[in-house]
């Protein structure tokens, strides 16, 4: 059996990651008993792991309730990656200007394995607005940003990524081909727009940040309600493209 196909298990590490992933999904802090019940592990089994994660500053334990919540340690580590940090520095000011100009929130995302990760959002000041918050994880199969970034993958990368997305693998062969053909069409467009798969009446518009042949790419996108827009779709697309080009230039491309 090749090393690539061999699965190695590290129980202690897996236990720690299970705890972090569980707490990350919850809106409220969890007690040790709740964590143990959800993961199917005894409190004694988790005690050392919870203590270690707390000492390493990944978890915070409230003294009054004894409940655990995540610290910003994971966020801090993720932002030590040079590409991500550079992108955020280059994108923040242009995105804010774009939001103020068109009156709609915008967000920037990257493709990481089989998930779209929203890295930053510039939020509109309008009382009623649509927001896609930083840290959100989206399915690339049914999101505009996802399909845009999928369209720029190499054939090998695309095959590997799509084969890890259940919504794609469950399709019949003819439907899979149709989806892949649609990505080829997206690749030729400067701006990709489509109706939201999540909410009726919503339009998603996205464009590429970076160059088609650059190793690092991101998607700059706007989600909005056409009937409530302060300006035309053509103007939104124009300003979105200009902002993406500004960010790309700031990245050194």
C-alpha cells in the first residue's frame, strides 16, 4: 500500500481536534459534560485534553460556569500565513470604498480544499443589508465565488476537489459533465453573476482577484437584492471589477 493511501490515526490529536471543531460550531460555551456527551467520551477521558488546550490558549474556561469557549488563537494563527495577511492588507481599504460607493456589502474569499472561506467583509451602512461574514464557510459547488474559483483550477486540481464534494459526486455522469462545462464558460468571463442558490430574489456577483495564471487567487463578491439596489447592475459590475483590479495591483501582480 502506498504512503498516500495509508491512513494514520493519532488518537490524542484527533480528540483535541474533535473538541476544537465541536466548540467552533456552537454559539454558546460548552461544559465538559456537554462536550463528552456529544463526542461520546467520558469527562475523565477529556479532562487532560481540555486542560492542555486551555493552557495553550486555544480554549478559555469561564471560572463561574466552568464552560469552555474558543479563544482567538486559531484566528491569530491563520492570519500569520503570508498570502492571507497580504491579501487582507491590500483588500481592506478598496473594499470599504466600494461599499460606500455602491451601498452594498462586499466580501473576499479563497478556495481551501473543498470549502470557500470568507476572509473579510466590508459591511454596508444601510439599515437593512445582506452580509456574508468573515469566517463563513461556503460550498463551492453552489456558490458564485466557489464556481468562479473552481473554474481557475487545473484539470487535476479540479477533479480532486470535485470528487470531495458530495453534491457533485452524487450527480449522474451527464450532469457532472454539464457542471464542468459550465465552469469552462465561467473561466472566460471577467465577472460571473447568478441568482443565489440559498435565498430567492438575491443576486451574487463575483470577479477574480489575482491573475488567471497566478498561484494565489481570491474572489471579490457582492450579494444584493436588485429591487433595493442604489445603482444599476452594470455600475455594480464596473466598480466591482475596478476594485478587484486595484487589489490585484496592490498584491504586486
